[in-house]
C-alpha cells in the first residue's frame, strides 16, 4: 500500500525534541493523516512486538503481517482503520479501553460490522447500556456461554434439544476426547463426527466376525506364553537333532557346567538373563521333550501354563505337537489382530449397536453446518476485542514511534514504552532502564551511546529465570559502580528484583566527574604499582625464607680452604667517588629547588593562584573538554537498535535532560553528632593552635630572612651587614659556576 502522499496537503506542526526537529502528533486529525507523513520524518521505522511496556496483544493486533515487528505500514494501516470506525477522531487520543456504541461510525462497512458485533456481545452478556469495554470482551467463553451457535464449527450438547443427539455428542467426546468450543465446553466438529460413526460401524462389524477362543478364558495368557516360548522350544529340537547327528557334541550342546560355576557365587536372582540363555531342557539327543523332566527355571512359569492349557493329556512333546498348538489359536489371533473401532469399545457392544440404529450422524452434521454459518459474525465479535485493545494503546505507540515524545516528556510519571523500570544503586535511582534482548548486539554498540551504562542480571523469587537490564547513570561520581556490585531493580509493575552488575560501559557522567578523572587514574595507577611492588617483595621474601628453611644445613669445614682467594682490600677511592657523585646529585637537586623557589617567590600572590589554576587545567582540561563533547553527543539510538528497533533520527540526551534521568540522594542540612567520633580538642582551641602555628612559621621565615622577597627583611644583624651579604652572594656564585669536581686518586697500597 502507498504510504506517501506527494501533495502533502495536511499541515503538520513541528517541535524540537531530543536535539532534532520532529512532527507533533497531538490530535485525532494528526493520526488520521499519518499516511501523508513522509517516512523520512518518522523517528522510528520499526520496533519489536515483544519486550515493550505496552500490551503485547495490542501490538500483535497492529502487526498486520505477523512478522514480529511494527513497521510504518502497520502504523498507517491501523490509523486508517481506527479513523474510519469512529465519528469523533479525538476519541483516538484518549487512551480509553471502552467506547460508547454511538461513537462508532456506521456509514461504512467496517463501522457497521463493529457496531453489530459490539451490540451482540452486550446482548449475549445481558448487559444494559451502550458502553462496551475490554472487560466485556476479556472472556470470550462468557460471551458465547449462553448461545447455541457461535460460528466456530463445534457443537456441544447445548447445541441440540434432542436427547439422542445429546447422547451421541457425549459418546463421541468420551471416545475421542472432543474439541474445545468457544463457550469453553467440549464438543465435536465434522471430522470427529465422521470418525465416531466410522468407528461404530467398524467395531460392530468386527464383533460380528468373532472367533471363539480355543482355550476359554485362559486363551490370551496361553497365547502370550506360547509366543514367548516358541523360539526357545524350537531351539531345543534343533539341538536334539544335532546331538543325534553327532553324539560326541551332546555335551557341548547342553548347558555348560562352567557357565553355571561362573555365576554360582553371585545372587542368582539377578542372573535371570544368563540362566534364560541356557537350553529350556537338558539336551539328551531324544527327539521329544519329556514333560516330567525339569524345566529351565527362567522359562518354567510360561511352559507350565502352556502344558496345563494345551498338553494336559500328554506325557511327551514332539515338534509336531508344538506346531499344532500354534495352529489351534491362529484364527483367533488373526481375528484379534484385525480389531477395528477400538476407540468406541469402552461404550460396550450394545451401546454401539444402539447408536448405529439411531443414526444421528446427518442431524449432527446439520447442527455443525448451522454453527459454521455464523463464522463471520463470530469473527466480528473478536474484531471488537481487537478494536478496544488498539483504541487504548495506539496513541501511546504513535507518541513513541513517530516522535519519542513520551521519553522527553517533562512529567516524570510518563515513561517511554522501552523504559522498563528503575534501578536503585549507590545512593542513586536510575530511571532510564531498558531490557536487554541481545547482549551480543549491546556489546557491539553500547559504547557509541556515549552514556555511562551498567548491565545487571536480575532475579526474583516470584518468577523463574533471570532478566538482563541496562541502566544509564547520568548524575554523580563513578564511586563503587563496578562489576559484582549488588543493587535492587523495580520493574514498572512494582515487582522487586535482586540485581548484580555484570558489565560497565565507562563513559563520562558529568564534567565535574571528568575533572577529577585524571587524578583518580593516577592515584589508581600509583596504588596498583605500590601494591604490585609490595606483593612482589613479599613473595620474594617468603620464597627466600622457604628456600633457606628447606635447604640442608651446610657442613662446617674443619679448616679454612687454603686455595680460597683472599677478599680484596677496601677501596677507599671508589667509595669516595660514589659519595662525591651523590653529593653532586643532591647539590643539583637542591639548586633546582632553590631556583624554583626563587622563581615562585618573585611572583605576586595572585599570580601564584593563576599558576596553580593553570596547572590544574593542563591536567584536567583535556578530560573535561572530551567529557563535554561526549555528553553533548549522548544518544539512545544505539541501545534501541541493539534491541531490534530501527531508529531513523538521532535522539540526544542533553546535559540538563540527562540530570532528570538519575536522582541522587539528598540529605537535609542538620548538625548531627556522631556518637562514635574520636574525642578531640574544642573547636576554638583548634583555631588558636592553628593561628599560633601559622604565626610561628611566619616568624621563623621572617627571622631567617626567607621573606625578603616580599620586602620583609630579617631584623637579625647578620642578615643586614654588607660584607655578610657579599660573602653569601660570592659563595652562591662560586657554587653555581663550579662545573667539575676533581677527586685525587690515592696511591694503591
């Protein structure tokens, strides 16, 4: 169907939502003209039927091709159907699950069907008035409970007033299980009626061809025993023939004593299979079986039964006798194997013949035909259910499909259909939570959303299995948001779930958080280095100690080894050089610190503050700029795409809007005393001591002439004499110009 009107006669209104210009869908007229809206202007082009906070039944009704997705064509087709069914288009924006029948437009065919079906439902329910709601269509069985025919092609006992017809329906249901009627009762359809009467005829014909059992009531048991023994008895006769042919092999053909000895120590009740493999009688070479001879105990019960039933007057059993027993019940067995109509056997032969004689088959098929004739009317009754579901949820779907209006609504009680609940974690409530339907797709696209995301597995005692949700953290610091941290998740129904973080996507949360991120990373790096170094040293120390403990004690030498070289004499020149080098390094570091102190002392106080700020900006500035850029580009489209949506326009989360998606705990400003706080000095004493310390330090600096750069010269005479000043300056110059240190090597001893 065409969904683009090139003329675009309808005048649309637009607004800026989520960093993009979007069409405003506010009135029923807007819904009625969705077919004229260019698909390029739709925020969403398709979304899944499942996993949304909207009734799946409503979405299934809108999914016209039943492909599991709501597409632009589905939305347009639904809008046109709804618009053609009502008189006042603004009814479509109210989101109600009921409608007054007077609001249905009967000037078109779909409206007429809808009105007639709604009227029939109210009449079937015995409800007065013109208002019909989802509560009225919720129980289809209740709608058809009092009706004789309901258009599903199934008839029940209530469909007929004839006692024989009722009995035939009941018998068919009892025999074949029946078919569920819309009313909820079990009934029969055309196929089941045909099967029932065919089974009646087949069973009656089979019973008329009955063959009398040759052994009376014990025939079936005897046949079962004979069939079980047949192969074993024939095996005996073959062994006997072979023993007659080769008398020397008689012992080998008989049961081997060694086999019995092999199992004699075991519990023989568990060796039935082994014993059953032995011959049924001992092999002697005789051409018949002596019926007084012992029988293999594994086969004794079956053989004795056959002997009592068919060999009562015999003392020996020949191969011909055994074959004749089978021939006696061959006809009976063939008759039993040809049994037909077993489904109606439980009714009894007399009842079967009675149903055949009454022959209500044609009458029952006529009742089914009358019921089937109302199929279209019954389908229209289901149409009312579809209309009420779609009427309630369609406008909400459009607000989340064409514009994502619900997501950006200022009212926090309004949530988008993809927001599944709220996550309470780390003194924060994250309100932007989505179900995760494909973790692989989220792994590939979550980072591009620009948001700080936590993925959680959630479980609850009231529901089996687990669900996975992703929550966006848009306020505060990272804190303890790491994998393994526990939290609580509340879905939109209020059900509480235990949540645990399984994955964190690290993106900036705020500019303030980004300011401290370099220091946090440096601190973490230093902490890891210190921890690793301490762990390595501890491991080395423990390894050395263990090695020394496990090592065998060395033998004490009786005398010093004369060949062992003497220790070298102490080289004082080498150590003098080392100490001189260390002295030079310390001197250079000291000079650098002095120069740095002189440079800083030359600056005024406000320049020092600017310098400090500049250093902080050099360290934190890049992280803050990068965070600001990422925060401006935060976008929910990658997350929706990972869940199967086809998002057609960027859906940004600005910094102010992001602050509304996460609530952080706020405590009132109270003066509270910690009962476990460490006792210390009174506040006024701390202030006095601090001031005294500052004065003492400042005085010391002043006395030692370290504040001369600020014009505060020391009052001590030694810092005011000209020769002292010149002497100090000369010493400083000589130290600065000295570039070599000569160490005279001592003569070797």
